[in-house]
C-alpha cells in the first residue's frame, strides 16, 4: 500500500521502520522541524527524519498543515493511506479526506481512556493494572475517531513509564503492520468510542512532578514511576533545593508520622499511609545516588532504635537465663552432677546453635522453628525424667545440650516476634545487629543469673526473671520510635540538604 507517514519522536521512528520492513511503499514523510537540543543547542533532526533519509524517502517539515499550504503537495503524492504516529500537528478536514482509505492514528492507550499527549505516563501515574494501543480512523476531533483495533498490555507494578513506553512502542509497531492489510481488505469494523467515558492525558511538566510524604505510599510510588524518566518526581528541601526520586518501593509502616526515618539501609521513610524506600535519588546539582548514600551524607541514623533494641535484648536474656539457670540446678540435683558443668554445656550448645537456628528460621519461618525448639525441649525433659546418677554421662550431657539448643531456638525466634507485636518494628531490618547482640547477651547474662541466684536464692528467682522480661516488653515499645527525627514535615521538605 502507498503510505504517507506523519510522525516525529522515537515511537514514530520505530513504527516507520516496521512499515519499511513490512514492504509498504512509503511515498513521503511529514515531521516537525529540526530543533536545538542540549546545552549547546545543537540543531537536531527528529528521529523520524533520520529514518526516512536513511531509506531515501522525501521529508517535509512544514510549520503547520491547517493553513492548507500543503494540500497540493499531499494530493500530488497520491497516498492511499496516511499513517499518523505522534506527529504533533493537527490535520485539517481537507487532508483527512484526501487518501482513499483516510487517515489512521496509533494511540498508546485503550481509547477513549487517556486522550491526549501523555497516555502512557498517566496510566502509570494512576496506578493502572493495564494499558494498550488503539488504532483509530481519524476525524477532526482530538483522539475521537472510531477505533479499528485494540490490544491490551499488562503494566508491571514496578514498571516506570519509560520502560512501559518501550514495550508499548514495540506492540504499536506490530499492530500497525497487522492492521494495514486488513484495512486494504476491508475486514475491519470501526467501533465508535463511548465519549462519555473519555479521560484526558495532558502533557507533563516539571511543576506537577512534585509530591509530599503526607500522600500515601502507593500514590508516591506511582508518581515516581510515572515521572520517570522525565521530568522526575521531586520535593523541595528546607534548604530550598529540589531532590528528585527516580526509584522507590512501597514498604510497611506502623502509624509513624510522615517523614519519620524507619531505616537507612535502604532509606525508608514513613508516609501519610505506609512507607517508601527511596532507592535512587538525585540531589540538586549532583549526580544520581542511592538512598542509603544520601542518608549517610545527611547523617540520618536509627541509632536510638538500636539502643532500645539492645536494652530489650539484654533484659530479655536476663530473664531467659534466669529460667535456664533454674532448670540447670534442677537437673543437677536430680542427676547429682556439677551445676556449673550442666549450665556450661547448655549455654555452649545454645551459642553454637545460634547461626544454624537463624538459617533454618530464614528457610522455614520463625513459627515452625520455635515448634522445633519445643520438640527438642520435650525430648530433653522426657529423657531426663528417666535418668539418674547411674545413667551414661554421654547421654546426660547430650540432654543438657539438647535442652540448651531447644531453649535457644525458642528464644532467638520468639524475641523478634514479640518486638514486632509490641512496637510494629521488624527486627529483620537489624538482622546482623540482632544476632551479634543476642549472642553476646547469651554469653554474658548467665554470669549475672548465677550471681543473682546466689544472692536471692532459687525461690524468688522466677519473680526476678519476670521483672526482667517485663522490662524488655516496655523497652520494646520504644524501638520503632527511637529515631523520631523527621526527614520531612510535609513530605521531605523539612530535611536540610546543607546538614
């Protein structure tokens, strides 16, 4: 088919390449005028012009078509069909009626949704689950013509508008090549649009890219994706500078004030609802960097959260080891074994088991791992009930070790669950710190428990243990509130870039 092609940007260039590859006769190409680009304002040809010239096709670049100055030229080219893809000029009625098969337009949305110049971006900004391409028979309105062809495209929840545009471009070029032969064969049915369902997709600008952390995390996430690669979602800091956010991810929060720093690796900030992880940012006048590096530059820390977490670990282990100390004394008395040896075996086994227990918990979950610890304790206590001073020493020692591992398994996995229940803070954010601190506490606190037992006696050891555990519970309440320095008052605006 003899085609006159009209288009300007990259998507149009890809469609033009596809039409060449399909063997169509491209009689001429209309595109916008060359424009100065970059800081040096180098006069640059549109992508469509470069493709057309590479194929030896005549190129025309009029300022407008509406004044009728190009009517005679288009009539002389005698196209059977005019294909329009992001041309940027309005076609007058005289041009629309000129070709035998009229004029068709590739629009990158499921019409009548998102009429206008930025349909891909707005589908991402609004958090849509799908978009698509439409090929319509053009009329004098703005994207109001009858639809000849539609194809849906699923939008990935983490996909940016730039990434989606690349996929839509490929689908659109393929759709044109499928549709044109059907137009020639007369096998397509034009379906009028339901104009009452129409929505607009106006051109983006830098001002509308601003967001605030008082918005929901879902909205901010969509805004960042939709404004990538241009113009880039941003906010104003207290220093009066812009900070662009090029990539982020939705995270959980527990009612913290918008702008509260929940973590720095990655930089996680509370929003009006939920939280976001700022994965890649661009400070004004600087190169792109990850959010963690940005937080380090501003000395944002969650140090106080870690202090409260450490204090709760110590108190928790004091209570835990007071209980295990009593168990060791009980076992020693029954078996007429040395108490210190009994306790040392149980504690040593517990310390050695920490890393394997952590690995197992990461694979099967904390609840199942705790159940395994309960089973180990049941076996140790069950077997110990039948032991006496005449029982094999190796079997006795094995039961002490099994009991120690069982206690450790329950303790190391129940503590994070209790922290989460009390404060809503996920200890998984501090995994390395938690395991290091808990192993240290496991080594140190038995000494204190032994000292306490000598001073207060066995009868009141459990009340003391209960006091320690209660103190741990109270301290846990402050874990998620430990770093209350807001990274923003109304978004990230309270953050001082000169800090």
